[in-house]
């Protein structure tokens, strides 16, 4: 069974962006050391435009061959003219309002998202599934998330878009690897307690 991994950047206080979802204040922490880590360990988690800019567009996928993102995350790419932001993977966009895909590599999942995720997880593949974001999508898929990889940057937002937009539900995970960086960023990996 393939794993669904929520690979996400957040503030110290658990926000993935400001109230409007803007996370640009985290970008300065992607310095040379942190970028080398991402290139080596998670090269496929960058969209095509970033992969080209940092010279990793020909890097093979290491962990994921499928990406699921919410409509809000996908809209950011569309605003920049990218209809297939993760062309190096199979792309799914969860949306009840976007009814037609603007690109043949992007499949829109409008109904029964959980069933689609379970179908993807049941596939035979050495690679996992990258849950790209947003907050509401992560909340809707909380019961399906097998692993968390949380890139915590040394900033406090005070308020904003939480990592999980969901109702109260205690869900336990076990801490695995922890990696810290000179700029104060920390990457923690958690596995779901089953």
C-alpha cells in the first residue's frame, strides 16, 4: 500500500500561510543549505518552473510519483500560467467548482475524494503520494494521511491558515527523523499511529 504524505511548510505556530494563504515570508529560509536538502531528498516536490530555475528539472523522482493539491494551491499555479505545475508526476486537483481540467495531465476530483485517494494508495508502485496542500484538503484527508513531513520555519504568524482545516479530532503520529538547519528551520517526519 502506498503512503499519502503531507509535505508542508509552516510557521512555528502551525500556520501554512497568512489569513489569505500567503506564505512568501517563509521563502527567505530556503537558503543554500536548505535548498541542497530539498534537491537531494525531495526534488519532485518543486513545481516545474522552480525545478528549471534551480537546475533540477532532470532529477528523477525520489519519493513521489503522484501529487494531490487543492483548488487554492492549483489556482496559484494557474495565475502564473502553469496548467500542469507538477508535470513530472500524475496530478490530481480536488475541486468541487473546477469541472474541466485545463491540461490533460491534470485530473479533477470533484466527488468522493477519499475514495480516489484510497484507490491511488492501493496501486502497486514504489513511490508514494504527495499531498501538496491546502489546509481544507489536508483536513478532509486527515484520516488517510500516513506520514507528515513538516518544514517548520523560524517565524510566528499569530494567525493565518492552519495546517489542517478540520474539526477537532485527536490524531496521533510518531516522531521519526528530525533535521535542523543553520537558518533555524527544522524538518520533522512523523508516521501515523495505527
